[in-house]
């Protein structure tokens, strides 16, 4: 099989295409030929050495494709069936082995690229807005990186639940994407100087919830943007953790937590139920997945560099 591998930690240049031996699925596993493979900040963190995976390593955890082989004891799936997955290490390849419970059947009316674009970011957004902080009608949310793939989906789910969104983007060319997703106001800021604008847009009250995966540069501003007893949803360790702080000095009785999307899908049944809900939103037009930016699998290093530049909007996909 062909796969993108890394034999050292470092920059995007450590990613190289290699020819590797094929492996047959063991009992309880399936082999899938990917059609589209998601690129995520998690992959960049692994490449940089933040997760300390054994080397050599094939990055990637998300995608969509067709089943090409079944291990013993696999039930409910068939060869040729289209499936998507959100956590199958080694996904930057033209064959991926995964536990059968990691695969979600793709409905006939959902295309492969949409399914691949929806898994990681859609389930993460679902966790943030329906589980970690269940958005209520009239809530106002601050969404960082509102033009990104996650930000666009999160904004739409907040709106579906009756909330309003103030989006933050790093440059003016991203405003249109954030607005198209449903952000009522969009703040352009690349330096963490956004809190005064948020307070101005909320008549000094602050927002009910902040969704912040933008790293330590935005931490203090997000704290200052919250209303009394507001909720701070922190995520995305790749850009770094905030500096140490004194818990007893957190202002205005706010609630601060680190959201992990695996807590949203702890079992295969929950994974399929949550994903089915997302597919239903897409099917009924309530959730729109913007066309992804695509790269050949061999150009994984270029895709990583593009994501790290923060110049892209929406989802990035690798195509075998």
C-alpha cells in the first residue's frame, strides 16, 4: 500500500510517501480504501511530537471510503459499503485498517467528501454546542476561528439551537465565510485584541459561552469576553496551553473546561447515533458543509503547511 509516513518529528517536510506492505484485517477489523482523508490540527500535533507516538508513524485519523476486506466476526458491514470514520490512526494511506466499530455507514444521499468533512469537525461541534454547553434560545456565543471548518459547523449548530454568534477571524478575507455560516457579527483580529469589541456588541454584558481553540494568545481576551457565570470551552492543544493561572482568581464566577470530543461518542452506538443526527441536518439543508480544499495524498506536506499558515477556510482533504 502507499502511505504518507513520518520517521521523525518536526516540520511538514518530515512527511514522505512510501510503499509499505499490505496487512489483512484481524478479527473485528475492516480494511478500507479511502476516497477522502481529513486533515486536522491533531495530525499537526502528532507530527510535531506533541502526542509522542512511536516512529515511524502514518498520520491521519479521519476519512471516508469503501470497505475492501472484512476480518472474522465482523457483522453489519459488507465489502463495497461506503463508510466514514473519525478516529482510525494511519489514515494517510490508500488502505486503512480499523476496528469495525469505528466505521459509520454513509447514507446514499451523502457524498464521500461531505462525509469526510463532517466527522471530526461535525462531531466536535456537536459536542461543544449540545453537550459540553447546551446552547439555549437567545444565548450569545463567541466562536474563534469562525471561518474554519469547525467554526463554520459550530456556528450553524448554535444557530439551529436558537443562539446567536459573534465570530472572530484572523483576517478580513475570512469574514465572508464566517458570515455565510451564520455569524451575526465578525471581529477581525490577529493579536488577541477582541474583548472590547465583544463587550461593545453585547452592551457590556459579555457572551454566554466562548469556544476557543486559538491557543494562549486569546485566553485572557476570552475570559474578559464572558458574562457573569458564563462558560469557557477550551479546546485544541496543538497551538499550546494557557499560562498557569490561579483558579481562585477566575473572574465573574465563570466556568472553565477542556472539551474532548471522545466524551461525546464513547461507544460505537453513540458514534453512529451522533453521526446520523449530523447526516440528517445535512440532508434537510439545516447544516451546510462548504466545499473542501483538496490535495493529492502525496502532497500531505503542502496541506499541513497550508493549515499551519492559517490562510485556509473550511475543511482540508487529501485524495488518494
